[in-house]
């Protein structure tokens, strides 16, 4: 099949403040864009305009008020906006990887095992998955001494590299990136840029938010100005 890997069409989102009497806060209206295989599309705009919210809607973490989010997988096209939870979970196992700003892991599980677990749905044997996790973590300059330890006590930059490894290790054709280089130094930012370029070359569609202008310029094929979709604001 050809065409976009993901197509966002007419999506709107309102947050309801239940602790403030059900106050409704419209945050996004008529969001529309596509991401093609092998393309990195960057969501651009000031803090608070809803960039991360768009990623969470594409991943299925946030509900959609109106519109559709069509994700093409090996089994056809699924509308994340209306899909049953089991179908969203199936897409995450087969099609969508997500690098968030936060690392959430099971306590006392080693870093290498945490990353290898992301390959559980790919039919890869446990030993091979652990080897792949080790190789990727070393490419991200994580100390070999840390691979057998749980990441709960790691520094922010170390935890973020574990998070990045979890998202990049699979061969899923859609990758969502929420400020993946925010806690990294120049050496590790360069390592992530290299990984992004390799994913693009393999045909992975990437939708991302990047706070770092240099990283964004290196990886973006085009950008989407999110301020165009914020009620009461005009695009820059």
C-alpha cells in the first residue's frame, strides 16, 4: 500500500477541568496533516500550544473530540480516534513506537531487560533481544556498568537514553518523538540524530517535537505550525 503512514484530519480537542466545575478549555481545532513513510514531520510552536497533546492523541492516550487519526498498518488502516482499546494496543505492538518525556518502568528490572521487552511482539528470541538492547544502549553511550541495573537511580540524561532505546529498538513503521534530546549533551544528541536518520532511511515515518533548533533542522523534512490550530491564535 502507498500513501501516508498517518493522516490527521479535522481533529479537535477540549480539556474539561473537573476540579473547576467542569470548565471546558478548547486547546486544538481542525488539526490536519500527514506523515509519509521515510519522512520526519516536526510539530512547531511555542510551549503550551498542544504539540505533545497531538502526539498523545496519535498514540491513543488522549481522546479526540472530533476528526480522525488514520494510521496505516500491515493489516489495513485504523482510525485511532474511534478504535476500540484492544485495537489501539494491537497497533502499539505492531506499528507505533513512542518516546515520551518520561521513563516509566517496572521497579527492579534491569535496563537491558526493559529495552529488550520492546521486542516482545516482534518474534525475536529473548537472548537476541537482550543482545540488540545492549548494542543500542552502547550506541547511546550508556555505560556498560549500568546495563544490568534498574534505571530508577540514573541521571535524567541516562534515563532519557533508556527511554530512547525503548522507542527505537523495534522496527515499527511509525515513531513518535516527544522532545527526545531535551536532557542530553551534545555527544548524545548527535547519537540520537544518527538514529533518527537511520530510521528515516529505513522507511519509518516520524512525527516529533524538538526543543533543540539544531536537532530539528538536521532531521526535519517539513514542519507543521501548531499555532494555526489553536483557537484564538494565529500562525507565526
